C-alpha cells in the first residue's frame, strides 16, 4: 500500500483569497472562482514539483509525515490529516501511514508549495488506499488541504469553481499545456518563508472594506480570462492577471490585521514590468509572498529573463512553462 505522486505548483491568474463565509471554513470553499496556470520549471534542478510517497501499513504505530526531511506537527500535520482521514474512511482502512514529501523549490515563499504538496498527497493517498475516484473528486479532496491544490491536479490552464459544497467546489482544465502559449519568468526577490501563511491570511480577507468589491469583480475576471484563453488573447489574459493580483493585494493590505506580502523591491519590479510594455509584452502577478511571476509569451521569456537577471535586487529567476497534469509515479522516496 505504498504509492507516490508528482504534482506541479500553480500560479493563480485570477486569485483565490478568502473563504466563503456561509460554509464551514475547514472545507476551504472559496469566496470566488479562480483560474491558475500549472507550472513546469524549465531548469533541470528546479521543475517546481512536489514528489510525495505515502505508505499505509499495520507496522506503523502512528501517522507521520515529513516535508524536506522535517517532521510535520501542529497545523501542518492537521492539514495532511484533513485530506487523508476522509479518504481512509472511504477506503474502510484504519492503518497508520508514513508520508515523505520533497519540494524542488523554496517552501512557503509564495511559489505555491502547498498547491503542489496537497495535490501530490491526494493523488498518492487515493492510489495507496486503492480507491477509485474521478479527477473531479480528487481535485475536491486536494482542496481540503489547500484550496489552490484543487487546481494543481490538472495541467495547463485550470478553472476552479467555488461551488457551494465539498462536492461542487472543484477544478477542471480550460486547456492543456500545449494549447496556450505562455511562460512565467519568476523573479525571486526573497527566498525566506513568509511570515503569515495563506491559510491564516484567508481568515481576515472579509475584514477589508474592499473584499466585497473584489469578490464581485473576480467572478467576471474568471469568466473573461477563460474566454481570452480560449480565443488566444494573451493581452487580455495578462491584463486580467495583473489586475487580479493588484486587487488581491489591496484586500490583503486593508484587512485587519493588515498583510503586507510585498517587499519594497516587489513594487519596484511591478513598475519595471509595466515600463517594459508595450515593446516587451509582460504582466506581473504576485501571490502571498514578495516574489513576482512575470507572464509573457514563450518567445519573449529569455529576453525578459536577461533583463530580470541584470536587475540588482532580483536574486534569481526561474523560467516556467505550462505543465501537464499531476500524476502517479513508480519512483518511491523510501
Ligand atoms: O491554497 P492556499 O490556501 O495556499 O491559498 C492560495 C492563495 C494564493 O496563492 C495567494 C492565490 C491562489 O489562488 O493561489
């Protein structure tokens, strides 16, 4: 009953920030629909993946999980159990598990490590327990660990319906990785862990006076960006992505307590990206961290990367394209 999976991280183009206030918050049902790009790093050592192995066996006396060699405890372990426990119940299996997970990129730095982490955990757990679930169901279970993990189940560009129950809040693919040409040049400004996790940040979104406006606009943004993706309109995709990122950060900064994920250099970089347009068409999107995803057409990625590499406050860049879906692997970590 050992199984392993590899899952890709994703960057939200239309952001999820804040949970529905009419549902049990532990279900991670979002206040808005969102859209993400599932990413594959184009360098051999950073592919933006999580690799997870889980084994259920009566030899284990207790559940245990490690991420990059560190045992998970407290809230982190609770989130793992939120995914594994209902699946163990469905399988009718009470064996304890050993889980080991590795990211090939910095954890909790606004690069969506929880998305790939919980997507990999869900796929490996479903397989390890020998249950058969549809992708829609797997996406919904991944959501219980981290909302954005619902999107990481699929490759390419992905739409997450907020839904209004556990079963109806799931993600589906808009188009596969070869059907839309887009790259993200990720500019790392700061590698450290963020001070406030998105898990905590979601709770205060509704305290911002701008939250309601963002929720209303996000609905339209998600529909409009899907249309732009399907009609290959990169300019609209980029413009909506930049807008959605800015609106989310306005909500973060005006929540109680306020959340400032941007560093001063994040703003400098957003302004640089705006200045590069229109001669080099690129757009900035920032998740819950200081680092900036610079979206562009693949043919512009290397020129953009060169500019960012020459920018003194950018520590490092990673070029990412669209990934395929997350999947099982026969390669086990133990
Ligand atoms: O899935 P979580 O709880 O890590 O929240 C993700 C929040 C953002 O990354 C900021 C936006 C998103 O939609 O992925």
